[in-house]
């Protein structure tokens, strides 16, 4: 997006190319690693009418502080859906609504883009980043998912950094994907 982290010129950005996938417009991103797979940014997929209540719910909900699999520090996340089913008592309506909207908007794209007619949403969670809780997650791979979908709830001006790809072993190969609240990364 125009103006994305212009106040942080040191952030190297992943170039995104407009592309068409099965009748849908998306931005195609690529890592430069030998085994890298393409990823997509779907701009403005989820409107503020869904994002704003989900963000407020994420601020208000009690987060689970179990140890995160990536670094064994407290995760500050809450699972909304497992095995395709909203979790009763945990999945508050604003977060369920956001997941349902994501599912309706993005799952057809995933099926076309990755040629997976049997794909379904399995797990959904929300993670909160606050100075007194958690500010980052180290580089990692989502090895248990066929694909991962990310929906940022905060505008990029509210934080430094964000979603990145790192095709090499050294942190200097890291490049950030320019996204805003309501954009979706697949």
C-alpha cells in the first residue's frame, strides 16, 4: 500500500505483482529461496465493519498464555476454531464473524490458487501483541498447515515490522510484505 511504513525506510519490502487467479485479482509475492512457494496478498478483503469489532474483541478477551511452539514464550493467543468448528465458550461472536467472513471470501481463492478442491478451514486463532505481553514471533514455518491465512486487524501505522519472508538463513535476507488491516495473506 502507498505510504506503508514510509517512516521506516530500513524495512526492505517484498515486491508484489498484480496477477489473476481463477477470475480473482491478487498481488503475487515470491521468496527468492530455491524451494520458495508463491504467496498472495488479497487487498481489502475484509471490511472495517468486521475488522474493527474483531480488533476490539481481541483487546478485551482473556488470552491463553501457554508456551508458543515457535519460541516457548507465552503465546497470548486464543483459538477460535479447531477442526473446522467454532469453540464454544471461547469463540466470541465478533471473532467467529471475522473467521466466517474470511472463510467465505478467501477459501474459494485458496482452492483455485493451490488447486485443492478439498481444502477446508481447520484452525483459527487470534494473537495479540502488546509491550507487556508479546511483541514478536521468531521466524518459523507453519508446517502443519497446507496453507496459512493471515488477516491483520491493526493498521500498519500502529506497529513496526510485520509479516515477512526470509529466504536465507541470515536475518539480512528478511523482507516485509506491505499489508494493511483487512488485507489477507495466503
